């Protein structure tokens, strides 16, 4: 699931055609990237010296850090009445979003500190 989603995002970000409903000749960049990501993922799982749990933990930590600016953007966007025609978040939802943001931020900072200062 991740390779296909990544292929979609990257090719769309660069304004290229993407999708499984196209042929390889129509979207060679999409299918090439998808194939490359599948091969890399397969090699990471098959090779015995690759620390899978470490990769899992680090990738999730990176995801948490990258989630923070997205949460801020969505929080701001979901409270603009002009864009949403008055259907903005209620105060309880805003409190939950802020608490979630703080929990993720604190957890990310604690994990990064533990990476550098573990003995």
C-alpha cells in the first residue's frame, strides 16, 4: 500500500500522470517509481542483516514529526469560517486537537532525546 501511495503522491506533486488505469507507456515515471519502491521494500525484508524493528521505529518517529505541521495547517484551516461556510470546529474539538498535537510533539521530542542520550 505504501509504495503505490508514494508513487501517486510523488508523480502528482511533479505534475505527471499517475494511476493504475494508465499503461506503462502513458505513465512510465509512475510505474518505474512504483517498481523501484517495491524492489527496495522487498530487499529490506529479505536481507538478513537489515534491522527491521529499528527501521520501523525510526520511520514511525519521522512520520510523527512530519505530522505536526500538517496538524497545525489542518487546525488553522478547520477554523476559518469564510472557507467552511460556518462549519468550523467546536471548542471541544479544538481542545482535543491541541492536546493531540501536544502529545505527539512531546512524544517525538522524548524519542529524539532518547536516541541521542541513550547509553
